[in-house]
C-alpha cells in the first residue's frame, strides 16, 4: 500500500556533501513525522534527524550543525542535506515515515525505506 523510495547515497570524500531524498507513495491520507536513521553492520539503528508536521526538527548530537532535514509535503518527500561529512558518517541510511492511510484514518502506521549507502572516505 505504501512505498518509500530513497536516493542520493554514494561515495564522497571527507568534507564533502550529499543529499538524500525519500518519497512516499500510495494511499496516503496524512503524514506526521518523517525521519532518517542509520545503521552500521552489527550495530543498532540510530536516529539521525526527524521532522514532524509542524516542521519542528530534532537531530542526533553527532550531526548537529552539519546535517539539515527538510520536507516537501506536496511531494510526500523528506530530504537530508549532509555537509562536512566525516568517515564516521559511513552507514546505511534509512528513511522512516509515520502516516495514516485512506480507509484506515484512525491508525498511525510506520514505514521504512530500503536503505541507501553513504560512504565517506578519509
């Protein structure tokens, strides 16, 4: 019913920039929170940044001042602008969206993207 398609990952040198995008499609009535998480092999998935419906944002301490999350509600898309990248930012990045579906308006559901790899070389 819902698909999340991520793009924008890749290989970049330390100090460089990347912009991740995630677009949700399907029978979507309303989207609340949209966020980005990352996970290294053998480690727990951790929150990178989140933006909710009133455009308030929250960031992990490790990315504050370097990453910016934003959203385009008309396109059901969330972005993560990543600047001043460091080798320790290397991870698989996942998009996360909390939404309501047409036909089930009273329940918030959470969906995950397939992940996009970000690799930062030193």
